[in-house]
C-alpha cells in the first residue's frame, strides 16, 4: 500500500537479517504496521498493530475480502472527510489514504493532468496486497498497550524523530525505553530509525531517498537497530 514511511523498497535488504533470527512458529509482531508493507512479506504467525483506527479497519476488511471502490469523485472525497462517521471505516481509510496526494492522510484529493484514476489504482494494488494479509491478527491502539505473545520477534517502524508529523506527538524516549524492556523480557526486537541511543547497535544501513511531500526530499541513511543487552 502506498503509505508515508513505507518500507516496501527496503524490505529486501532488512527482512533476511530479521528472519534469520526467527524461530519456528515464533510470532512476528509489528506495533507500527502502517501500510503493512513489511508484514505482507512474512509468513506464519503475525500480528500488526497501529494507532490509526481507519487504517486498521481497512487492513482488516482487505484481509477479509473487501474490494475497495474504483471511482471516488472529489465531492465524495470531501464528503467522507467532513463526516467520516457516516461511512464504513474501511471506506474512510481507503479514501483518506489511497485517494489523497502522496498517500498522506487527507492530504488533498489526488488528481493529475493525465487524468489518472487514483481510486482505481489504489483499489487494484490493495486487492493484490490482500492475498498476503491472510491470517494476520490486526489490532488498533497504542503500541504501549499491545499484548504481545511471549518470545516474539518484534519489528518496530515508529514515526521517525524530526521528520514526519503524524497525528499525535510521539515520545521517542518512552519508545526506546519500551524497546529495552521488551528485549529484557525475552522478545527479539528490531527497530528501523535514522539514529538511536548509544546502547543500541546498528545492524544494517541502507541509503534510501525518502519523499515526504513534494517540497521536501532528503537522501538519508536508513538503519536497522537492536538493543545491546
Ligand atoms: C513509519 S509508519 C510505518 C510504515 C510501515 N512499516 C509500512 O511499511 O507501511 C509509522 C506508523 O506508526 C503509527 N503510530 C504512530 N504512533 C503510534 C503509537 N503510539 N502506537 C502505534 N502506532 C503508532 C502511525 O500511524 C504509522 O502508521
């Protein structure tokens, strides 16, 4: 799914490192699942959580066979945006993300001079992705409240510090402490970030051009970290 901070392009570089550590039947847990662009490439027991309730509603519906509409007018886009409570949550998720510029939540009705149909393209991509969501347990809420099966492999892809402005402010100190606690309690924890506190070790670096919006382009080194126990 097109999504801000998607790991689709770097999955091939970091997934093998994490999967090499995964034991048979071990749960793969993503507390910040976003567009499910990493978890959709993993097999076996999987749990994906995100604080964005409309995103999770869309992922659950897709997993269960929902086919999103292939035509969303500008009028409908703004009608859904102004009264989301009057529409099914999965439709709100679809319109708010997939029919917006850059896949940014209510980032403005997407259109271009060529007359591309963004809804049709989004729907097609999601139906394709849905085949890889079968069996995933999805949860909606803060990562801090997520109940994680014992000895899981946890892949964290939180909102990056000082880059994207997501809906809520994100406390990175609390997050790094949470990673320490999870590791000490027996989980294997990996984190995608640009930088980390000194007691975390970088296990992989990837040069990656991140595009946040049309005005800001930063070539940055994306890193995968683990806690040094
Ligand atoms: C960088 S994105 C994840 C992208 C995902 N890995 C992908 O490839 O599509 C970070 C996600 O964290 C979610 N998020 C932000 N704060 C959160 C919180 N406190 N608890 C759970 N999820 C949160 C955002 O809604 C967003 O979907």
